[in-house]
C-alpha cells in the first residue's frame, strides 16, 4: 500500500491546519497512523491520492446513506447550483424539506434549518431553557452532541478518541449548568432529578448512542426518561443527528413510539452537504425568532444546495425497500465477522442495528460508557491498519460507528469478510 502522496499532504497540512486536519478523528492518532487523503469517491468506494481504493464503512460519518456521488443527488445539486449557490433569502426547497421532515416524524410539528448538528443541539437547549425558564441541562456519559460548550462534559466521539474528558476553554460557570448521568442507568437520572428536578430545563440524549461506538438503549430506559421529564416538567430532547432517517424513514423515535418534545437532526437530511435542523412541538418552536424572542440565525441556513441534496436523498429513501436491504447486508456481514473472530480466538463484542454496527475489542457486553472504556484500543488500531492495507476503510477510532449504505453490494460485503479474515491473521501473528 503506497502512501507517499498522503504522507506528503499531511506534512504540509500540519503546517497550516491544527493537527493537519479539520476534525480531530480524521488525524488517525487513535489507530497510530497517518490519514489517507481522498481524491474521489463513487458508490461505496473511496480512492486516495496514491491511487489506493477502499470499501467505505465511514460514509462521511453517516450522511451518505445512498453512497458517494449518487447520481440523483449529484443531479439535484448541479441543477440547484446553476440557479445560484446561496440566496440569503427563502427558497422553495427549504419549505419542501421542512414539510417532508414534519410528515416523517410525528413529534416534529415545526422545524428550523441550520448548518450543522452542533448548531441544532446548541439551539435546542437554548430553546428548552427559554421555554421552561430553567438553567440546568442533563446529558449522558459518552453521548456527543457537537462541540457546544454545554456538551463537552464527558462527551463521546472525538473527545474519547483524543482522551480529553472535558475541553479546556469551557467556562466553569457553564460546565456547572450541565449534569451528567450514566447512559442506560435510570437510577442516576432519578438521583439528579431528586436533587435538581425543578431546575432541569431538559434532558438531551442520543436515543441510540452512536458516538462511543454503537450502544443500544435498554428496553425501558427511554420510556423512563419520557416519564421522568413529564413528571418534573422538563423537556426531552432526542439527538437524532445520526439516527434520523438512518434506522427508518423518520426518526428512531418512530420505531419505539416515544415522542420527545424536541428533536435535532443533521447528516442524512443534507444528502452529504453541511446541514442541521431542530424541531418539535409547535408551541415550543413558535418561541424561536421571528415568531418569538429566542434568537437564532444563520447566513447559510436553508442553503439551496443542501436543501436540494437532502430532498433528493429522502425522495430515494421514501417508499422503498432500501432500509430492509441495508439491514440484511449489515447482519450478514456481522454474522460473518463473529465467526471470523471466534475462529481467531479473539475477545470481542459486536453491536448492530439497521445499517449500523461497531466491533468492540472487549470481552464483555457493551451497554454503557463504562463498558466501552474496557476496549483494547491498541488492538483496534492494529486491526484498522491491517484492514486499510487490504482496501477496507473502517472508522479510525474504536469509538465510532460503521455504516452500510445503499451502494454496498453483496460482492463488497464478501470482499470485506475476506479482508477481515486476513487482517485478523496479521493481528494474531503480530
């Protein structure tokens, strides 16, 4: 595997960009390597600047559910671009996308478009504080809600990858407004509410934790969160930036029949372009300016290119069997991976749902942040490097999720299975 061009670019990038990358996990530090620089992508395959090709299970960290350069999405973007790349004014597609989201997710009666998942979650908690007149926010260990100051407390995703539990620069006074409970530990939630219930504006949670690897909620966990928040008059916010339109057409909340007060979205609803959104009950959302006094604005919010790409993506997914197809491929791959690991006598756990999965290098079931921290990250790094040499691109961190897309074919899955087997041969021997 030749990497000279990527290594050269990384060296140059490191002179001008902090750490040589524009998002920390991309630096490959967690897998003890240098990043590969991508030159193009089609379907489920990436090609780097050295000409190496990879079957991609990162999918731009989730948005590319249709795969790279999907012709329907590319055509929609090109048509929109020919009419202008940004207006700073309303356009029809933002209305159509908002209507599509509201129709797909029953709890979302109104929605506001923004430019990232971070903007969506920051705006949602500001709105929750304004609606309730309270200050405290409760989040969960290992759940990542973007890089807003209120969320960088025992966060997941890149915060775990770089080993930073709480980012410098977060004011103590603001950190004190964030309570942290254990994911899947309802007793820790109840304890916070007994102590601070009248002051808690909202509970924000990933209904499926997907930023410390894939961690499923216990059957009663989310129901109990709904019960407790209603009891104390707090809002329940589902962060579905990753799970929205990933587990089904709509939110994961549709599958479990729990309606949060607010929902944050991103990734898939932009079809691979920068996007975010927050929405929920009409009486809450009408507090957002200019309907109400809760201020939030964005020069590029509702950008016509992102709206066109998102609409095109959702149109492909709607009324189709793509979700079933991806799930079948995902579980076929997962079952084969299980057999390979067992044959190599390696301790592991694999968590799967719909088109998402994570292989954890640990011997115990993974149901919480504490379980995730038992993983052998050095071993995962060796596994990742061995896979990369064989043309398979897994996330460069133990604490991220793999995605199967509509562009993956059975032949790609079989090639991946072969690569996993060879990679584990190398890991065991090395």
